[in-house]
C-alpha cells in the first residue's frame, strides 16, 4: 500500500508544511538494486584510542567502499572503539564523531566497532556497554535516512569475522536496520567473500516456509537472486499463489502444512542432497485480548509459529538433513520483544523464537556446524498491515527512527546476509528489521 505521507514530504509544499507543524520528515530509503548496488561515496575510518582487534583496515578494504582517513562527505563512517576500556575513554568516541557526524551523506551509515563487555573487568564492561546506549541514541538523531549500528568483535579477535556483517551494514541492503547491536562469536571465519559477489549463495539449497506471498515470497526471491536453489513451502490452501511464486523464481513448490506430523520427513524427501538454508517464516495471527481469547486461538498460533519450528528444526538437525555450514533463520517479531495489545498468543510465540535462537545457536554450531539466527520485523508494508485501521497504521509507520514502514525486501536482505557462507561468526543473533522502532529495546 502506498505511503502517501512519505510522498507528500518529498514535495516542496509538503516539506514546508510538515516542518512548520513539527511533523516527522521521512527520507526515501535507498535500497539495493542492480543499478545501485552500493553506497555512493567513501568510507571514513576513525579510531577511538588503540584498537583491541586486528585486521580492521583489511576488513574495511573489502567492504565495497573506498576507505579514507579524511573526507568532507562520507557515505559511511566506521569508528573502531574496541579499545575503549574506561569511562574517560568514551571521550575519544565523542572526539572522533563530533566533528564529522553532520557531514554524513543522506542515507549514510555509521558503524561502531566494540567488544564484548568483560565479566571480569567492570570498568571495561561499563565503557563497552555505554557504546550501546550511545549508538541507539545516535540512531535517533542522524535523520535523512541514515542508520547507526554497533558490532561487537570478541576481545583479541580478528576483524575478519566481521567482514560479511560490515558488507551488509555498509550497503543499501540494510536500509531499514538501525540502532542494532550485533555480537559476533569466536567461530572460525567462513570461506570469505564469494567468488561472485552478486551470487554468494550459488550452489546452496534453501527452503522457505510461508513463501506463497508477503515476506516469505520476498525472502525466496532474494535468496534466488543471490544464486540459491530455492524450495518454497506453504499450506496446500495457498497452492495457487505458491506455484505462481515458484514459477516466477524458477523455484520448486512444496505444498505442505508445516504443522503436519510428517512435515520434517517430507521436507527431507524434497531435498535428497541436503539443505543448506532453512528459513522458518510461516506464521499466523489470531488476535484478541486474553480475556476474550478461546483456547483454540491460543493453541493454533503457538502450534504454527513456535511448536512446528521447534519440532521440524530438531528432526532435520537430528537426521543430518541440514548440511554442515548450514544456516537456520527464523522469523521473530518486535511483538515478541515489546509485546502488543491483543497479541498475547502471537507475542508469546515470537518471544519463544528468540529463546530458541539464543539457546540452540551455540549448540547447533558445536554439534552440527550450523548457525541459528532470527529476524524480528517491525512495521512492514504487507497485505496484513494494509488492513490495519488508518490511524494505527500511520502510528506504526512513523514510530521509528526512519519515520516510515519497511518493505518485505528489507527483511529478505537480512535473511540473505544470515544465509551467506561467510557469516559463520554471526550466530544466536536476533536482528530487528524495524527502522529502530520506538517500541521495545
């Protein structure tokens, strides 16, 4: 559904009127296209104190942007704050960014590099945790479609582990991701950038549930664009739409109710050579306040959104269907983080997904060589949100740092980043794709 307010603020009268009234000023977001695959302009590399990790300059050199030490109009700024270990050291963060933050180009990116707060050094822990509050606040200040993130690299680690993350965050693919903290693991980095950067998933097989339309169809489309052989799954009742999606992408359609007792077995039969990427996107809503919610509405949401994910994941991992080096990506929601009136069932199911990711991620990596992550969409422009009453819909669009709704492709780009072979160090993470929604953390 068209965002008429966003269009209005793109006109001279609209800008004048909304400024006079003190209304939000959303900037059109620049997303990835074949014509605009990267940001336009240089990357400014800054340091706050001494770096505590190795290879930052080398990692940035492979980000796709020219790296400079001084410029008056950067497309992106990366601040290495890994060495900040005291409260006084935070002054170096201010000193580095204060003179240049106004010069960031519209739609630009700021990424701070930090380390994991130490359980043994409360001064270092305080300083590094302070970076999170700093980044989340700066994300609400930059405006003009710009975003701000924090990437934590393990102390004494190498920035090579952050390469896939930096390429994602410093590109148009992350247009609707802001105010996020991504904590990398000590896992051995993956094979590095793909031989063909335009098709990093070449040779990999991906299955996407709930893929007949909306976010699931967008995820399937982006994975296919990136070179994956894609299998799209949805309930038999959506067979027509599912087959249209499959035909459009050159994918394989698998009409299947993911809650069926034999769902994992039928998925395994559809991928005799194994599965490299499993995307759990299928989900339903049955909204009512708890006092008015019968047990069947509660049970159906938990079954589809959470229990089927747990069951099929366990069975596919146990059977070895998901190959070593594989990726599991589940769909949570900011409702699972912040809660939402009338959605106790849905919020419980999506918070459960977050629990799954945080618990299973380390064990799946150790036992199966598989990473487990989740995306948590905010207000995304879909058929479902188009049916939301006007004033609630407008509040959902504007209550984030970018003052607009996201698109299904924004979620899909995050899933594709998780799915890449060189994202090995990204595990157990829940990435909000919400424009830094004002709801929740």
